[in-house]
C-alpha cells in the first residue's frame, strides 16, 4: 500500500505497513494526520509569536478549526499593515482579514491605536475572534484599551526556504487591498445620515407576506414604544433606536459583511451624534444570537430587542410559517429563546402590568373584528429588570405584548386589503391567522422553549412539567417555582410528602374514573370518625392558607416549607385510615379529603407529574 506526503515538501510515494506506520511516515513526509494536533500547533505557535511582540490574539475557534482543516503542515507567520487602517472599526478589520485571507487579528493591550511598529516578515501568532454571525456582533473595542494592532497572523502550509518572507509579503499585499476596500466602504457610509437611509428600506423585502423592512421598522418602533416604560426605558429613545435599527442594512460595509449589521449602525449613529443609548440599542437589539451571546442589558436596547423578536414571532405565526421538526429557516426558536433569556437573566417581578389594560382598551376603541380578538382572560406577565441594572421590578405582560404585536401587524394589512377590495382585487387580499389562534399557539411555543432551556440548565424534566401544568406565562416565576420545588424534594419531608401526595392523587384518579364522578366538594367535618382525619383536615386548612400567602408574595421557598407540614398528617392518615370504607358516605367524605390534598399541592405544582 502506497501513499504520498506533502505535495511540495515530500511528493514522492512511499509504502506503509500499518496504521501506526502510516501516521509516522506521514509525519516524516510533512503531513500531520490529526486535525486536533494541527489546531494545537497553530494555537501554540500563534500565541508564542504574539507574546514575543507584546501582543494578544483575538480568539476565534471557528477560524482556528478552518485553518487546521486547510493545512497539512501548518506554519504560523506574522504580517503587518498600514497604521492608517486602524481608523476603521476593529470589527471591520478583523472580519475582512478573516473572510478574505483566513488571518487572525492581534490586539495591543493598554495601548493607543497608533504607534505600532512594523512586524517581522517571518513571524506570527494564533486564533482570531470575529463577530461570528451565530454568536452575535461583538462589542466595539476601545481605542485606548485592547485596541487592534497593525499586525495579523497567517497560517502557511509549508516551511518556505526564505523563512516565509515571500508568503508574508503576498498576504500583506492582498490584505492591503482588502482593507483599502473596507476603509472606502466605511468612509462612504459615514457620508449618509442614518435617517436618510430609512425610507430606502422599502426596497428590501423582509417577507413577501409581511412586507418590506421599512414596514417592519414601523411595527417595531410602535411596539418598542409600548414596551419601553415597562422596562425603564425612555419611549422616545426606544422609538428612535427602533427606527434606525435596520438602516445600516443599506450600507456598503454591511453589504460586504452582513454579520456586522447592528455593529456598523452603532458606529454610524455615534459618528452622527445620536444618543449613546440609541446607538447601543442599534447594535444590541439583535442579541442574543446564540447560547453564548450576551443579552442586551440597557433598558432602551431591551425594549427594542423584545419588540424586534416579538414582531418576528407574531408575524410568522400569523402567516402560518412556524418551525417544523428540524427546519427553522427564520430562526424563530432562537428569537423565542432570546425573549426568555432576556427575562430570566435580567429579571425581577412586580405586581403591576399596565400594558394589559392598555391593549384591551385599544382593541375595544378600534373595533377589532371578532376573529381578531381574544377572550377577556387575565394576562400573566413576563418579568423584566429595568432601570439599567436597578432592581426596579418592572414587568412586561407576555400575552398582552403578543396581542399588541399582532395588532400592529394587522392594522396596515387590513388597510391594504380594504383598498384592494375597493379596487376589485379580491384575489390579492392577504389573510392572517386570527389572533385568538396565533397568541395561544405562541404561548405554547414559548412554554416548550422554556422547558428546553431549563432542561439544558440542568433542571429535572419532570419538575419542569409539574410546574408548567399549572399554566401561566410568567417565565421568571415558573423558574423560581422549579428551583424551589427541586430544593424541597431533595429534603426528607419533600420526599415523603411526594409519596403521600401521589398516593392520594392516584387513589382519587382511580375512584373518580370508577364512579364517573368527582370529589371536589369540601369534606364534612361531622363525618370524620378518626383523629387522623381531623388532624389532616386541620393541617390542610393551615397549609393552604400559609402556602397561598407565600405564593402571593412570590416566596416559593416559604410555600414549600408550608407544604412540608403536611408530611406527618398525610403519613398518619394513610397508616390508620381506610379510604374505601364500606359505608358510602364515609368513603366519599374521605375521597373529598384526599382531593383537598391534591388541590393544596396544586398551588405549587402538579405532583402527579413528578417521578418517584
């Protein structure tokens, strides 16, 4: 059996005797078979070269893996480029060098962007971190701290006779041209004001059934303005940020590097002296774009990010283009998870939800058609932390926000349809699924996403199901219930109460099915024959009141502590009382007492869904 080594460094064929011999002979022929080993060599070599020059590497695992896959015998080299290009945003430089030449960027920690020295022609470093689209745009780098250096790392696939000087020079020549293009794009983009770009968003189709990006912007700013007061944001700033959020889609730089959308909008906004909160929201409203990406933290950014994601979700549900199986072309699961993470990673609840009343009043005033309205049910809330990090306890009602997003979508389409009908163009009328179909389905979708998220965080799936069985869409409170329930069941009292409660629930289920009846009526104290019945009834009354008071205060640990007091009387009841007594009235009364146990435990979770 024969094979060949490196195409240029050892092209002659040679025989191999075994796999171990194959690996050894390839190494001798300048081919490293193990991809992880190639990545290690690139990483260590890059870091060593960077350290030698007093620089640090801009980490990028994807670029490291790509270079490891492109090379057989990786050789790390360092090149340089003109300092004038350092006036271009670092994200642009990093992205350009990565996209075009697979090169890593370097940072000069605690140094100004100017004053770099030329790089040795034959030296280099390791991985780069660029605004990867799945991880979201990176926060801009300060000009004074950890600024980019005018150096880059490249990975050659051979050991050149001249030490890599020719390879470095060739890469420098190409990078010079690429960065010149990037600088030209950036300079040209700065000549156009962001507000002047907004009308041209009419030329970009978001979706044929949902209109242009311009139409989407109109929906998002209205929704952001409604959400803003509930998350501690200035409504005017939220509106301004939402209006400008998509303007950079028309810029030359984003046209060349789509992954920089939002990031470039922030730079242009700051350059044009927009409010800093507006500029930051333009960059952050896409977040989080992946499981390791940060959520927006500032109130204006939170308002716009929520509005953007809710509009997208409601829109695609309204046109019935939901995720199916493994297919999710519009990243709707990611959008829902983004809403959830914004709530859970920066959340604190409060008792007020003014948007609920506003939405209902607005729908009544505007006379929405019956198919566009929802039944008048209480609207649970999605809690959010506002005030830029202060624990202000503001809360956005999720169901009401979805209804508001639907109304914002429905209104222009309804007007457009009226015009088409008046012109006799009935065949062009756009149809949306009614709100009373979309919103409940979306709430179920959010519930499923939250279940997945909690399970990935290590929560027991049965505890998640037990809490979700209670209904509601207050995401933060669901999580707190799951956490408190898990801690309680880890105690001896919790373990024993679970056994007793499930026994009561199972008996009730069997007897209710057998009798084709329910036992929801309160038990009659006059029919208690044993002390254990009386003690259990008294304990249930006390626990029910204590648990209800704790839940009203959203103190789920206290609610679980109250539940623990049921353990002893439940155990005593089952040890000394026969539920299925021969006397029908006595049997029914005892089943009603068991129903009190079921009803009381249901205030914290559905114990029937808990394993064990």
